[in-house]
C-alpha cells in the first residue's frame, strides 16, 4: 500500500491468492498509561475467532533496538502465535523511536527501568480489559527484545514461560568484542571506571530472582549479541534449578536465515 492524502492505495495484488486461503489475526492499536502516567502505544494481535469475554493466554513481545518501533505492518511471528491461540502484546516502550527525542532518550544509561515499567503496564492493560488470563502469561523477544525478556524474568515472577533470543546478560563481557564499543563508552562510560553502572544494568546481576522457565536461543556466529550470554543465563538457571533450555544454531549470525532453522525456531517457541 501507499499512503496518499491520508488514504491507502493498494499497489499490488500479488499475494491475494495466498491471503484468500489464510485466516489472519485481527490487530488492534491501543494506547495505555504506564506507571508514571506516560502514554504508551502498542499493538495487540488477537487469536483467531477472538471472543472478548474469554481470557486468553498472553505473550508479551518486546521489540529489538531498543531504538525501534512496532507499526502498522504484517508480522508473521505474531500471526503464528495468534493462530495458536495466544493474545500478543507488542508495545513501544520508552526508548522506542517515533515519539520524539525525549521519549527515546528516557532510557539513556537506564536500560531495563522505564522500558520495563512500560511493557509490564501493557500486560496490566490487557488484563484489565479482560482479554488476558493473568495466570497464563509468557514473554519473548529477539536482540533487545531478548534483553528485555531477561530484564522481565529477573524483575518479575508473573510469567509462566519465556523465550530469550539473541540476548545479552552481562555487558562487561561484550566490551571490545561486539560492534557497540563506542556506544557503550558514550552511554555507560568505561567498564573499569564505571563498573557499578555496567553491572547494575546487566540482567545477570539479578539472576537469582529468576523463577520463570526460559528457553535461550541464538546463532553460534552472532557477534552482535554473542551466544556466550545465553550460555551464561542457561548455566546459571540450571544451577538454580529453574527449568531451561539452550538452542544454538551453527553457522548462524544475529538473524536466523536457514529455512530449516527458522522452522525449528518457531516450533520451539510454540512448544515452549
């Protein structure tokens, strides 16, 4: 589609035959208040045959980035979850783009704080609406979405299951290894001079709080969010007696590209 004069004009019908065979989830754009009153936008994917009087198992799906945003676009993964009976909450917490500089910079050197509050408030909103079953909550994301998943499971015990994809757990272990060295230095300072902040922001610091069964997943060759972080979280949860699995795809980088691995990943999501 193209947006012209605030109206959508369809550009192609190439997918019409396929779309006629599919049942897609209804997607609703919502706005809600976070803990401190900040307005947050989100999208919820409703299960096929959605009944507003039924409370659905619900997945919180934080996006990557953190400088990114959910918008009006097709998302295969969340359609898949909705097709399997889940309500999906896809929020744009502080740190997201598209809402002004102040909104994006609200988490500057404060990762896992205001953005954590914002995504949790989204879950509370759909519970209050009567859409979500508070006793059947899950959380999962990739890249910063995986990092946010780590923040969620180390700060909340409300979730019955989690999937942390291509995440980071201990930031000092990344210094000089990944592609973000200058970013880290600008935002966090040097790790040997500002160690307290680096460790405060690292989900690994609060690992003993985790009670949520968690699947860790990623690519063996990922230098963006190295697999060692998933290994650290996995081994720690094993030691703590928390149900966990680790899946590492050989020869894959930050995104999983090989079709058989993509299929395997989505099947593992649903089964977990």
